[in-house]
C-alpha cells in the first residue's frame, strides 16, 4: 500500500512516531493521520467520497 505524505486533518507531514496511513472505509482512498490528530480524535473527511471519521 502507498503511504500518505500529509495528515488529512492538519496537513502536517507524517514523519513522527504514531502517525498512520490507512484506506478510507468507504472508498479505499489513502488517508494519512498524524499522531496528534489521532490522539485528540480530530475528525477527518475523505476528499474523494466525503466519509467522516473520528
């Protein structure tokens, strides 16, 4: 699987420990999340299909 370069929520690069890349549960678009946004449960919206996640 390809790795995302930026967090979908804040735009920060995904270089820190705890960041992740996964597929959108709805459309399989690649989504990246930084550790900070994951820990704070910041919502994200898939740019391809509009799926919203915690």
